[in-house]
C-alpha cells in the first residue's frame, strides 16, 4: 500500500530514516483501514475471540492509538480533553452508533492529525505529553509501528475466518448493491477470459490488445488455456447474478513460465475486476478468498507480476505480497507466503 505521498516503503529505501518510518506507518494504517473492505456491518462487528476484538473495533482502536501517541504525547492534550477513554482496552468497545463509515472517518481524521502533528518534528525531538515521561519521536514511531503491525496481524486472522466460507457471505459494494464470492468452475472460462483481457489492458496509456490476441498469444494464453486444469484454483465475485471480478492461480512449468514465474511449484495469480466495480473492495475480497482456498489446498506461496505504474501493486503489498525480483525495467515479481 502506498504512503500518503503515493510511495510505498520500497520507494524510500534511500531516503532518510524518518521518511522510511513514515512510509511504513502509512502502509500499516492503510492495511488496517482496508480490513473492512467489502464487509457487512454484521461481519465487521462479529466476535470470533473471547476478547472484545472485532475488525470494526480494531479500526476504532487504531484511531484511539493515533490520538494517544501523536496527539497526547506531542500536544500534551489529555485523553479526557480529546474525548478518549482512559484505558486502551475500552477503545475496542463498540456502541450502536459505530459503523464502518464512522470508524473509517474517525481513523482517517486521526491519521491526518498525526501527520500534521509530526510534520515539523525530527526523530530526536523529545515529546513530553505521555504519562510514560519524555519520549523521543523515534521511539514513538517504532512503538506505533509495532502496535499497528500487531493489529494488522489480528485483522488478517479475523478477516480470514470471516471470509473462509467462500460463497457463504453476501458483502456490500460501495453503492449498496451486494456481491458474493464463490469458487470458479468450468463454465466460468469465458468470463475468466474477459478478466484476462482486463488485466492485460489495465493501462489507458497503452493501445489495448484485442481479446483474440490475448487468448491466442503464447505469453498470455497460457494463463487460461484448458481451464480448468486439475491444479487450477479460482474465485468469482458476483453481483445480482452477474460476474464482476475473478482471481485464479495456475502452476506453469519452467519451460513455459509466466511473467511472475518463481518456481514450478509456485502458482501464478491472475486477477481482474470489471471497470464499474473497481475501488469497491472486490479485488481485496478476491485476493483473500483465493489465498484462503490455496492455503486449504496446501499451497505455500503465490506469485504474480505487476507493472510498477499499476496502482494494484499497493493492494498486493497491503495483502502481504512482497517484491522478490525487480530486474525487469517496468515490473516487479511479488510473492505471498501463505504459511
């Protein structure tokens, strides 16, 4: 996921340490916000552990943490003054008025306030507002990054549990129309072809390739020819009985590698979302549903190739994909460890 300035942590490796820390913080902020993508209010509130931890509660708590570490510590304003509960555990508690929209709005506002509060500070500047005593900004950055990383892990596990029953849940699109995720079957071959065309022609700067060319050219056709093969695995997003997105993985041999080839035992991902459904959580839901199915199948890793100009790379980074090869002048190969 990109930082607030549109750069990922991989873009700032040569930048000063403060820039790097801020990029990592922004990536984790975005990942926490994204854990609510495509969920119903009921799913966001669902308790799966004995504690009060829910996905909605995690985002609400993250907004609280922003205000404590970058509000209280820097400005000296008390938690009571900021309207915050005195104890961190209470920030997970949900009220009837809490919603996905309200939690995200509060989190966005808290993150923006944090950036403003730290804009003129250096890493060695000492903050005196927190009850722990004087703390250098460097320590606060590291502590916040550790806390956000832990919560991202919590969110991944909870969300995976909620979405584990592929096709069992109906989740809302941004416009209020629901979409569902189900396994891909042989009859979906035509739609997968449509999504392969979408994935290939992702950039408006390029002259689009024809469907006929994409489905016959060796470097693209091998992602779909003969669907489904015995080891193929895919998921479909549907809305009102219409397919609106798809993601699938296929094992390709070393003698016929894909753009994101890593090894013959690592399947490569293809994903596409219909134009009218982009930016509505469909891509993230597809990635997570497919990863869940792949993990259940005993698959340990998934690879992909993505052009650096493609904003989808930010989504992949937020979903745990990591760049493993940047030797191509225009694209990166990424891998997700399923564990």
